[in-house]
C-alpha cells in the first residue's frame, strides 16, 4: 500500500498551483512522513554534553555578561538533530546549564512552562518558590512549576551551577509560552517542606477536613536521601540498576504534569538494558563514570555530564569500576496523559 502512494510531482502543474492559491495541500504525498509505519522517525539524535567542556564556557559567560543583563545566565544544550541554537534537547525537553555567582540575584519571574533544577556544583545557592526558600545542594532536584513565582540567590563563596530542565518546547509549539516579571519574594521564616512536613517517606501532614494540600506540596528533593534510598533498593533488586521515581508526596503522581524524573543507580561493573520506551530521555550524571550505547552510538560519560536519547532508542548502560548515579528526565507523564506511552521488550 505504501508503495502506491502518489507523489506531488505526479499531479498536474495547474492543479498544484490551484491548491496553493486555495491554501490547501494533498495529504497522500506526505502520509508516510507524518504517520510512518511501526514506530516514529525522530528528528532527535543522541547528544552528549561534557561538563569539563561546558564549565569554562559558563565561567567565561559570568565574566562577560552580568546577571542583570542576562536575567538568567544559561548555555542551551541543543539537540544535534536540530542543530546549534535549537531550544530543544529532545522534541519536548529543553535543557540549559545555568550559572549564578556569589552575591548575585536572579530576578523573580513566573512563566507558563515548568522547570526543574538539578544542582551540579557549588554551595550557598538557593531558589525561592512561592515564598519558600529552597537550599541548592549538589544533586538536589528543585521544582519551579509553571505558574509559580521564583527567584534565585547566592549566599556562598563559589560559583553555583545547575541544570535546567523545562517543558518549554511544548509551550512554544502550543504558542502558550510567556513570562511575567516581579519583585523579589518575601521569604518565609522556616525550612522548606522537605525538611519539615515531608522529612520521612510514607508520612505526610494529617489530613484536615475540607483542606486540600497544595498542588506542589514539596519543591525540593534532597540528593542525600535519594542516594540512600537507591543504595537500599539495589541490594534487593535486579543486578545492575535500581530506579526510583520522584513523586508528589501527597498524590503519588509525577512531580510535574508533563515531565518525569527518575533517579538511577548503576552498580560497579554491571550492564543494564532497559526496554525500548516511547518517551524521549535526558540523563544527567550525578556521580561516576561509564558508557552508554544509544542506537549503536557510544557515549563515554563522567561526573556532571548530560546526554540524551530519542524515542524508542535501544539503550545499554555500563558503569565502570565504581557505582554511578544519574537522574533520567523524560516525557512519560505527558505521553501517559495523551494515552500512548509504550514500552517494548528487546
């Protein structure tokens, strides 16, 4: 059937010109481009961003551009399939590496896309979300959901760097991406919810009659607790890899509507071959070294590196001679809401 589809060139020139004048086009010559058989044909290509290569560029950006002129001092990680300058690391995920220097403040704003910060380096940085001050320690995952006011500050003595992950491409595609600016927020005089209400897994504040928990009750997920949990899970799970999803502690749902985050531990010297997933993924290395084969392409990664994989990619991870820890960023929540998320065994 596919071989019988007609081409645009087979149509008479006068008919093609008439369609153009009417603002229409024939579907059949484009059918297999938009509906390929069996599996998607992604534009996204595996990408790899070495932190040792990015770090000096970020620090130079700090010398060249004050934060007042940048608002957010970020280097965008562009998908190789879309080329330099692309505001996408995969079809639905934007990634950027952000720098804040001691004493700097990134002004408050609110925007329609949601963002997550994975802290890469430095101490003393913090994010304020809806008045809640969130410390930024290495490996922490910090939420700034769409529609929530947030600003960043730095009380330390060394540069702070974090990885931004946003669902920005989705909002750009829907023509719904915009931001508003505002004054710095007044900070509440108390620790963030991860240190008070949600300090222990499985426990949440007692339910009060007719009181609904906040949509995003916990904005910070400390890495120290995540790593401890991974180490326990890997003792009793399948050899090679342990995974834990970041979830809303009140509902059990993913932390954001369109993006999911999964903490991973690869045990020393072991291989792990996850199923083929319909979601695209980005991997950020918290600690360790190893090698990942993505559709036959080898990525040699080290601490603080970031790499990506397109939909239905065949992936094999291999940790070197020490345990490795990563965070996988993916669009499974979006696909599940659209009703088409899929996994295929290899």
